[in-house]
């Protein structure tokens, strides 16, 4: 599912390229959630920011962070990927995500359509092992924990643990085939 | 109405930066207790945005406490022109004996707009969100002139974030309205871009009064904490001031915050090898609210 944020902004009479303030963030979160009434389990929701220049931290906290938390629901998991994000938007999102982790000790991350400041296709504070695995998935697209273990040198149990935590924050996708979980990028 | 019997207080030339404006803050109690009739600004040679906005707040505090407007007298023509250009008198806080001759008004054009006129940020969410949107639209339109001496990538977008975050703090935390003003000014070959965002609300310390989990030794240390840690007095976390500080660090600018009786000054452009270049001050003369100056030099 693709959601064009600029179109959504026009529908709420915002012509500015800047999406700012908590009240605006709440409006967008509610609008996006309404669109997600029809989302399928494991669907990738692409938020396209073409035409938008700035999201401030208040907007990010109310809209993006709450959307990420919603995506982690067990009964209806979905994935979020950001598309056409400006550098300043990325900087603000990264700041909020890292601050959230430092204050809450709860990891969150979000997929990007391009390589970001972290040198990976995501925004978030990942460990070196997690980064390696996300990078490996970007290249190999569809792999099991066993294959990851043989590439990284981790034992299978450890690889599974990292993969599960990346899946829990919906930074990677998971599917089950013949009793084996396979992982792929968002 | 102006108090007809009080004295006129002559102000020193102390509006060149936030530090010199302290000498005017020191006199605010006297202005109210002695029911000063007005201020003589004949010695003022220059006013930068932080002093400008705080002079307006000082007048508003006087008006609220006494029900009378302060008179401003002996205004040098260039200062009068600047005050009029910045819409200083539009807020109905000061009385002046003589208006400026119409021929002397500074022209308003896109080319001369290296500033944002003093704009009131309401204390209520709904109205405030609208005004902040308008402020940012105006800033974007004028940003090429305002920021013409600075070439950092994405600098306009960064300052949109700074303005948005700081203005929101007014309606979120201060429980009063405030003002913003922006200007780029030059002295010789040195250029300064300054944003002043100030309110006369409860201040940072009081807004954290019910946050028992946030510990601090002094008011200035609390201000430093909210600049460097994502704390909020209302929610679990607050990112605004912290991100503003991070942006100014990236742009190598400076941040000055004065709240009630404490201040912090962080000079990112002076930082070298591990030194923080931040200066904390406590036990300053109390001045209601939070007063922020964000600057970039060239």
C-alpha cells in the first residue's frame, strides 16, 4: 500500500512543505490509520514524502513513532517503509528514534527506500550484528536463519534471536515455508 | 493610559546582545515599584532581536502589573525606524509622544526582508499552530535573503525545525503567549543571523515542578539538562530543545537560554577538542518566562 503524504496534506488543507506540531502529527496518524483499515497482514505500507521537506520531532513522535508501534501488533503485523525522505527529515527521525531508545531502552527502527546516514537502508540505532544482518538481507533478499548463521559466523540460535528482534520491530519481514522461517527486507 | 507623574528612566546602550540586556532586566523591578512613567532610549545605538523582543515583554509585564503603558521618549530616528519596521508598536504595549514621519518609514520589500517582524505566538494550541505555520511560510519565502551569508546544506530546513520546536514550547509549556523575531544584521564584514523566541510564562524550572524523577542542582543545570537530554515536563520524552541544540551544534552556531533567574550559553562555534564551551549562570535577577536566542555568525 502506498500513501502519498503530500496528497494527504492537501486533503487537510496544508499546502506548506513542512509537517510540524503535535496536533498535525495526530491528524496524520489518524488519517493513515483509517487507510490501514484495509491493510493485509504482513503488507508493506510505503509512506511517500515527495513534496515534503520537513517533519519536526513533534510530528514524528505523534505520527511515525505511533505508527511503528501499531505495526508491531501481533494480530495484524505490517511493515512501514519511508520513501523520498529529505536529509533534514532523516536527521529529525534519526534523532527521535535514537532518543527514544536511549530514554526507553526500547529499540525502534524504520526502513528507507535508499541508503541513509547510517550507511544502511534504515533509520535507527542498530548493533553491528544487526546491521550486518540487515545488509545481508538487502543483498540476498530471502534467507533462513541457518543461511545467515553460516554467513555471519553466529551460531543458529544467536542468529535466530537477532532475526526475531529485527522482525519484532518490523525492520525485516518474516514468512514461514515448510516449518522454516525465511527473512527478507521490507 | 500612561502614568503622568512618574519619572523617566534613561536606559543605557545595552541592547547589542543578550548579555548586555541583563543590565536592563536588572532595572525592571525599579520600573514597576517606582511606577516609572517612561523610558528614555536616546542612548540606544543598536537593538538586536533578543533585546527587542524582551523590551516588548518588559513593557507588557509593566502593562499587566500596573494597567498602564510605558512611555518611550527620545527615540533616535534610526531606532524608531527599526522599531516600526519590526512592528514593535503594533502590539500596543508602549506609548510614544510622536510618531515617525511617514517618509521615514523603512521600505518593505522582498529584497530588504532580512528579518521576520515581531510576531505573537498565542498561548493556546489551536491558534498557535496556525500562527507557527504562517511564521514558517514567511521565513521560507524570505530565507534566501535572511540566510544569504550561510551555505550549509539543508540550512533552511534545519531552521524550519528550530523555529517550529521553539515556538511550540510556548503553548506547550509556558502557559502564556510569547513572541518571535528574526533578523540577519551586519557589522563591518561580520554577519549575524539571530532568532529570538521569548515568553513571559512560568519558566523551565516551574514547568518541571511535578517531575519528581528529574533531579538537578540548580536552575541553570536543569536548562542544560533539557538541552542535552530528551526530557519533557509534560510527557515521558521531549525532543524539541535537544534537537535544536543538536542542529546548532551541526551548524556551529550558539544557543542562549534565560529562564526566570538562570541562564545557559552554549557556543558551539568556539568548541575545541572536548571543551563544551557552555556557561551556566544562576541567581540572576528574576525575569518571568523563558527567553531564547539562537545565533549563527559568519
